[in-house]
C-alpha cells in the first residue's frame, strides 16, 4: 500500500514537471511524423518487390514506427536524472523513507504515459494515410509500447545513476540505440536481409516486438508472434526494473 | 540544552572509496558523541571527510566499517527508522529549479507519509517562519542563494525531525544571508532540535556551535566546545614579523623556555609563538630580537583561535588549506 502511494506521489511530481514543459511531448511526436511523411512514401514503391510483406506500406511501417517510439522515446530520460543527481535531488529523496521502487516507477510511469500519448497521436495521424486498426489491437500495441518504455526508461535511469555525467551518458545512449534500430526491421523488412544479418537480428529483442506489432495491425491478434513479443518485452522490462531499483537504492552520487 | 543523552554515537566509523586508480580512506575511524539539543559542528578543510561522514550517518552511504546509533536507532540494522527521525540537507541542496518552493515542501512532507492537508499546513508554516512567502509559488530557479538555502532547510524540517544534518549550510552565501541562517540554526536549537552541521568557516564553528570536532584526513583531531579547544592551545599567541625569511629568529625562539611552541606564520617572515602570558612575553621577545641583532617589523598579540587549534593538531593552517 505504502509503495503504491509512494509511486503515485513520485509520478505526480514528475508529471507536473512534464506538463509545465510540454515541448518534449510535442518533439517526441515530430520525429515519427517526419518518418511517416518523408520516408513511408518511399516504401510504397518498394511494395512490389519480393520479400516485402503484403498488407499495404502503412500497415507495415506504422507498427514499426510505434515500436521505435516505445523503445527509444524514453532513452534520454537519464539526462534529467543526471541533472537531479548533480543538484542533490536524488539524495534528498533517498534520505526519506520513500520506497526505492517508487523512485524508479514513479518516474518511469510518467515516461510511459508520455510515450502512449505520443503513440496514440501517431496512430490517429496515420489513419488518413490508410492505416487500419481495431480498438483492442490498439490497446495491445499501447501495452507493448508501455513495456518497451519501461524497459528503456529503467535502463536509461540505471545508466545515469551509474555514469553520473552527461559526457559519458550521451555517447553510450547514441551508440547503443543505433545498432538496435538498424537490426530491428523497423525501416526495411528483415526478410530482405542476408542470412548472417538476419541471424544477428534474431538476438535483438526489438525485432520480436516489431513482429508482434505488425501481426496486431494485420489483424492477427492471436498470432504466436504477439505472445512472443509481449513476453520477451515483459521479461526484459522486469530485469531492467530490478537493476534500476538497485541503483536507486545505492546511488553513490 | 537537554541533559546528557547521546543522539549520535559512532564507534570506529570508516569509509573507503575504491576507484580504478586509487583507494581513498575518506573516513578513517571516527568516534563521536553528539548530545541531544546541541549544535554540533564538524570543522575541516576540503576533502577531510565531512560529507562522507554525514552521508553515512544519514543512511545514504553504507560504512566500510564501524557502527553507529543515530536518533536512538542502529544505523546498520534500522536504516528505515533512522530515516524517519532525521532531516538531512546536503551540500548540493536538493531543490529542483523547475519546481516551486511550496510544491517542494509539500512533496517532501508527503514522502514522509504526511496527509496532504497536514503537509500543506506545515509548508505554509515553514514558509512563514523562513520568510519565503513572497517567493513560495515561484520556481526555485528564480530564488536568491540565501532563499534557496532557507527553502532547503525547510525541506529538511518538513517532518519535524529531532535531529537535523546540515552539510555546509552557508558556503557561498553573502555575509547577510549567512547571518540570517545562523539565526535560523539558533532558533532550531532553542526549539530543542539537535543540529549537526559541517563548515570550513572558523567563525561559523566558533559562533554557532556548542561543541565541535575538527576533522582532517578522515580522522578527528580535536573535539570539545570552542572554548575548551582554544584552552588546549593554552596561553596566547604572539605573531612576530621579522626581516628576512625569519629562520634565525625561529630557531632563536624555539630555544627559549618561555615559548611553548614556535612555528612559521601564515605570511612570509612571520613567526607564531605560543606563550603562557602574552603581556609578559612581549618585552622578552623584543629584548631577544634586539640582542640577536634581528630586525623587528611587526608584533601582535592574539588570543588563540580555532585555527590555532587546527594548526597545532595538523601543522597546517585551516585558512591556508581552505584558500
Ligand atoms: N564517491 C566517491 N568516490 C571516490 N572518492 C570519494 C567519493 N566521495 C568522496 N570521495 C573522497 O573522499 C574524501 C572525502 O570527501 P568528502 O566529500 O567527505 O570531503 P568533505 O570534507 O565533505 O570536503 P568538502 O569540504 O570539499 O565538501 C575526498 O578525498 C574525496 O575525494
Ligand atoms: Mg563536503
């Protein structure tokens, strides 16, 4: 009970800080929209090629974009935490009896909420392009995005607590997200990839989430790839949460 | 002051930091007692281990060795109970520049499980007492240094702790804000709160603290009330300025039985002499210099300061180390 209450308190604090500065929410939507407008049309001309799945370019591309948003939209949240570390804010909270889990989850829930709002905006904006999605399908996708957001936010916070400085945090984030993105099949189908590349991609948890989201958008809610994507994301998120909570408990800065 | 009840008691408290290159023993076995209701000061130069000690005592940092009781609870076995009973205002403050002062206070109260209404009332009360009502609803990024520091002390006081840690509460403040903060600490003391503060200002330790410990390289080198500590130095200090580098004069004085101790002073060509009674020593000093043909430039008599205590214990001047 106390933990839930603490999570809620911390969530409210960071939600309050976010809505006083909604520019971040808007910026988070801009990037996927740019992909949608400036990149997706290219795919249309590719659809005739063998190896490109059926179902229309947007029904194939938008799920990938949504997963990309879920996976990387929260990658930078650690920057804010580093500023807080420097200002002694984290220490000030850690000296109170507040639950350490709440220090992480309160923040991460705020991040997840932001991602889901952005995803919903993106889905609505894609409808005029010919995206088709059912209501329960949308819920599954939003849940999947929430799991990925929790995973990434937790990792981002844990790295921030570990590195304590933007100078080492920024390169870590940028160099680790790029290969994950390239090997996810978000931009182009992995079915086009040579076997060795496809084998590496099989180790990328993100590619399973992308497969799951695509199945949902193509009305295969019961497809095994959906269960697989959700399960893998959930397990990884759980591990990341455990790691990050430990870091909050013993943050040395 | 409340009668002799130790609010903090440490035995052999240690903390070692291991980094890739080196191992630092930041706190090297500290034994302390802080009594209920007193203002206890921790005086020491940069890197002495003040913050590290405070962070251990406030559960933020696990000790590498030793034990402690804080506010009646065992530090290692009951960290959660310790947290409920203490307030801690870190060296780096802890207020978020984007958040208003009032919001910070209420949030802090809620972290201690205060009901919303009670937290709001308490926040309003603290804002009034700390004279922050004018800026209460502005983001703290707009606060002056003194206002921010007062708010942060308010944050530490939200749940009405009986023991408050203040890590360098006045560093970087102008003299006026510093005086304002001293007043605040005295007011707390009057209300029965035990305050454990760190500082590297001698005047602050002298003016504010009932008792203090001087820490250097992770070890306590002296402990007592400011007067007791100064009495340890015993007698008076005569500072003599002579021509040249003063080495001849220093050797000369070191041979004199009426000089307890002689050492180089802060400035070049000055010598600090610790003597039993300054008034009677001065004529003897003048005669000695005259007889040895050494030029006397200045001579002054001072009562010992805490810096003399530090100097005697460590061979360095705190003023110099801090500069
Ligand atoms: N996290 C850490 N990792 C490595 N070394 C540390 C760490 N924290 C402190 N130290 C080292 O421990 C020693 C004591 O530091 P501490 O912060 O306790 O000093 P201090 O007395 O508070 O100094 P100041 O007056 O500058 O605040 C220093 O040598 C410092 O470099
Ligand atoms: Mg310090």
